[in-house]
C-alpha cells in the first residue's frame, strides 16, 4: 500500500472517557519527520449513543467531497485488548470492530490498535521538546523501550528495536497488559492502605492504585487510616483532579495533607510498578511515561519518590539506575501513533 492508497486517514484515540479525532494527509517515513495532524477535536463518550453517531458528528463539517480529501483509511487507538480485529473497551460498554469502521466510513482499510501501542508507534516521531527527563540514566540505542502510564486505566506497551540507526529508528511494537500485573506494599503506610482495601474484598493490582480512580482510592484509605475509619466531617469525597490539585499545592488543612499523602503514595507506587516493568522487559532503551494524568503535575512527580522507588530493586538496583525515565508531554501521542501506524 502506498500513501495514496491509505491517506487521508481518519485517526482516533479512544480512551475510557473521551475520544480525540484528527485527519492525517500522509506520513514521510524516510527521515522520521513529525506527523502533521489537522482538525483535532475531542468529545466525551457519554454524550453519544454509539460510535457511528460520534464519527458522523465529527465528519459532518469537514470538506471531504473532493477525492483527494476523501477519507481512505482509519486507525483507532483503543483502551482495551484487541482480538480478531475487535475490541471490547475495558472501561466503557462499547464493542468496536474494523468491519464496523469500514461500514461507517465506506472504506477498505481500517485498523484497531491498543491505545498504548499507538503511543509506542509515536515514540520515533517525538523530539526532546515533547519529552521531559526524570532522574538520571542513559538509553541504550539498540535495547527495548517500555511505555507505561496512568489514565482512566494503566497502560503498557513495548518497543523492540529493528534498526539501531540513530537517523532512522524502527521498532516492532508489542501491546501488553502490564497494568493488570500484581503490586506489593513496601512501607507501613502502603501496608495499611492495602489492608484497608483487602478488608473490603478488593483484588489489588497495579491499576487498582496507579490510575485516576486509584488516586481516589489512596485518598479514601489515608483518610480512614488517620480517622479511625471515619470520613472527614464534611463527608464529601474528593475527585482525582481535586486531590491532585490540593495535594500538589501548599495548603495547610488536614484535607490538604491527606491529599498530599495520597499523591506521594501514587507517585511512589507508580515508581515501583514502572521499575518492575523495566526489569521484566529489559528496557535498557528507557522507560517512557505517558497517559493523561502525569503531565498535570510534572514538578510534583519529579520531586517525589518516583525515581527512588524505580531504582530501588535490591540486587538489581544498579541495573535500574542506568535506565532513563522520561515523560511524554506532547498532548496527542495517541493520534500521532495512529497516523504513523503501518500494518505491513
């Protein structure tokens, strides 16, 4: 397939809460140049009855009648595991298939890829202005790279290098479900938090705490631990964005302090999980953090125990200390990866 066969391409980044659309007119893979996107828009899934309704609404005002502008393919990055070109979304009650996309758009080429696999496909197209380094470590050119990060859930993917050329990097991308692996407590506070949720019959894995809802779970447990199991006087639970805002501020109230403890616990557990992910995948090419949550509190993350816990791996601590950790601050990595995705 040539660029003329599959572009313009409708691309989408479909998470557990929102969807972003864009149109890409082509990708130059000869020198890993940046992917140019246009008509970027975001929508809330809850405002639409189904995928056809969403796509039709997005395309309604786009000038696509000319054959050179007509959509010829689509690639959707979706939060969930994909089997037989179908995906049942992990955090939303929709099922999507490539056949359904072809029917809606009247096209021959449609692809579904895991949302974190899409971010992995975007990595070769990101430059230093779209990444922030956290801690030390130097990437090994021909070693695997791990993608890891929290949003509505906790995503993970792996890039396996096919070429060591610094001018034209190429990778095989493997989508993984590392967010659902186990996690352990390593401090007295973490033990108390884990016990609080286990007493409620919950199965604890990485995603249970290292995601948006995980911030709320950490806060709830910390409040209960400090108040003999009782809620605060006002009885009003805080949302993850509220906990993040108050926890990363200089507030002095008890509620602010509990928020700060929750955010510290979140960053620390993220470091534990990310460090384990790097060890398990041999990610000496670096571990790259992504997702919609972390860019909202970059300074707090850098100052937190994230990197210390990432490196703290007993006899393998030196191994992890050599691994670089970076955070993607580019706002649309999923769309870039869906545009860059090449099925061949």
